[in-house]
């Protein structure tokens, strides 16, 4: 049974930081390209960051978060993280952990920036 469970969202002031976690069960994250997506009210879903599978997996960031967000993976914990620094109001959204292909999704965690 595949399950992706996000946590770590919350409310933060502009300039603050949050770390999102995605605990995965049912498959091994190191074998898949994992990603974080976000969706703000009234907007489409956006790919924020991606991390390729295997050793030295390629990393992708959408331009608006480059230099501020970091995606990483802990293979021992089968967990994917998104470290978000210097948060801006435009970063406020529901954040989802998923496989890059979109086969599996978490339920989302809300990030609010005031």
C-alpha cells in the first residue's frame, strides 16, 4: 500500500523558514524521481522542486525558488524534505509531495506566509 504523508507546513512571516517532510511507504524513494508541487488558490499546480532517483540524482527547481529552497532525501528514513528559506508571500500554497510522474501523491500540507 503506497502512502505519502506530508508534514511541516504552517504559518510563517515573510523571510522565515519552514521544512516540509514527506514520509513514504510502499516504495523506495531512492529509486524514483521525487518532487514537491504546490497550488495556490485560483492557480494551477506548479512543480517546485524535483530530485532524481539513484546516486547523484539530478535536481530541479522552478526559477522562483532557486537559491531559497532545497530538496533532499533521507534514504534510511524513506523521507523527502523541502527546506524553504526566505519565504515570500507568493510561496503561500498547499504543498504536495509526489513522484515526478504524478503516479503517487500525498494529501498536502498548507504553507501560509504573512
